[in-house]
């Protein structure tokens, strides 16, 4: 998850180091520049290298991993700083990160695979798959004891609304404070959990709460993708983790991407750090534990924020989209489906916005490009623990920046674009 009030600003302006011409052919696997494979830093990326090292030395971040792929070639892959600064453990390539809201695009893709097969329609009512959602009304008032009143509405929540943050659902921890209270009382999980909870149970709890606005009325960052998990389970007849692994992760070769890490991968998981009086400490939170990829009941497959992955694995997923639906010898989506996914899904374009909401990503538009951002068509998102990505179809370029922090004053995400894409506004 990312807190839209502040994180999307940095993510939207993420632009990518591009080449002059669009890719002449689609990469079906990654090739590695020999210098990159040998661990060298190419001269063109020296400013990026220096910026990250400077941020680490200044205490802005403990460490970072950067991956840049151009036309299927890995042209830059470097790690900087620490995985665990408290114990002086250096960060290694191919580390595993909690990617939080980067999970959303994979969950959306799972639903769109079913849509492409004709097993669901994007404008189907959510209550068709989760009948209790027919009872959701608009929040009217909230009392000090967290009881609330609602008012009726005449809108129908659809699958499309869930995918595009127009369902009327909210977030609690990173959303409207009223819903933080309401969800906590109802036992709704909107972040991470080690408790014995399923998507079906979580949706039933959510159905006892309320909406922040009528479905389709406006954009509001939300728990919609958690509900999509349950829709996928109902339609496919499979647990969500099984469907995702079978239909997406295994075909793409994303062997390091999991909701719960196998024993052999756990030592590669980077701890989440937050600033301390002197240096860093492990992140602690009132509502969740960051141990969720390795601990607890392992029954909650969080479609909005639950996956852990590597930079290279996530680049495979993005390359599939740059290839218009195919990678690793596997066709995941039709080209026409990719076009639909990238199209503007909002009720109306927000005035002055540099991006629009697609079915799985934020997508840069002409206004954003004109303002000095990445090329129109670049798709992007980020994660709650400071991971971010973008991919530019016009140059066949992927840029991924992985960190694991909470509450840090971090200058690197905002400067990433200016250092890897010379045409961005911040470069001047």
C-alpha cells in the first residue's frame, strides 16, 4: 500500500532512463550486460549511484537496490548500503522486499485473466459474487463510541470500481481516520495480518461497515483489491494464492514472489526499518507486525498489499506488459486486453492531473509529460514500505527502486526520475 496523499507525488514523477528508439523486438527473457553482471557501475549511472550513497551516508535510507532494464537487457543492477543497519548486514542483490501495494497490479491482472476468458464481466455487481455487499450504505455520522449511522444510495458497486479505486470503500490505517476506527471495531484487515483470517471472512466483516462515497462517484484509494481476491476465488473455485501462482507467477518465472516465504528464502527478506534517535531501529506498529511473510497462520492472501518479491521478479511482470501480454514463452493476456488495462478508467479526468487510473496501474498522460515527467503511457505504482517502479512502453524501459523503510524522510524517490531520465523536469 502507499499513502496516496504523499507517496503518489513521488511515484507519478518517476521517469525512466530511455533510449532514442522504441524496442524493435519484444524480449522473451532478460539478458545481462557483461559489465552489470560483473558488478560494475556504468558511467551513465554514476549520478544515481552517488545520490543513493549520499542518502545512506546522511541517514535518509539504510540501503537500496536499483534495477534498470532496457529492451530486455539489464543495464544497471546495484545495491547500496545496509539490509540490517543495526547489525551492519550489507544489502545483497536479489534480496526480497515486502512490495505492499505493488501487489495490486498482480491481483488486478488475475481478475483480468478471468475477464478475458469470459468468466466475469467488469461491470458485474460485486454483490453477484459477495451477496452481503448489497447491504453497504454511505457513512452518515460516527459517534465517539464508534457506532455509526448510514444513508442509502442508488449506485451499484462493480468489479471495475474495485479495480480502479472508485468503489466507495476506504482504507483505515492510511485512509480516512473515521474508517480506521470503523474497520478496527469490525475486525477488518486493511494492511497485514498473522491472524487466522481468510479473504471470505474479511469481506464479510467489511460488508458490515459503510462506504465513504457512492460507487463510481469519485476516486478514493481503497481496499477494493482485497475484495477482488474474494471475487477471483469465487469465480475460479481456487484459493487466491493457488490461482495467482498457477496463472501468473509460475508462467512468468517469478519464483521468488510469495505471500508467505518458503523456508529457503527467508534469510533474503530485508527488515523494515524506521528512524531512531540515533540511526535506525526495526519498525514497530500498533496494528500489524512486519513478520507477516514468515509468521502466523498464513491464511490471508492480501491482494492489496500482501506479496513479497525481488526487483528482478517484478521486472518480469512489467516486461510482460511491455511485451503486450507475453513473456517467458507464455502468453498471459491478449494485446487488446493490455490496451484496455492502460486506458483511462476514471469517471472524468481530474483537472490538471498528470496521470490517469487504468485497470491495474497509474498511467502517465500528456499533461504529465508536458510538465517534464516521463513519456505519456508510462505505467507505475509503489509500495507502503518505500518500493517503487515504472515502465515506459515507448522506450522499452523498466526502472525499479527497492527499499524497506517506514516514516523516513527519504529524498531518493523524488530524485530518482531526474537522475535516470535526463529529460524530466527535475533535471533542469
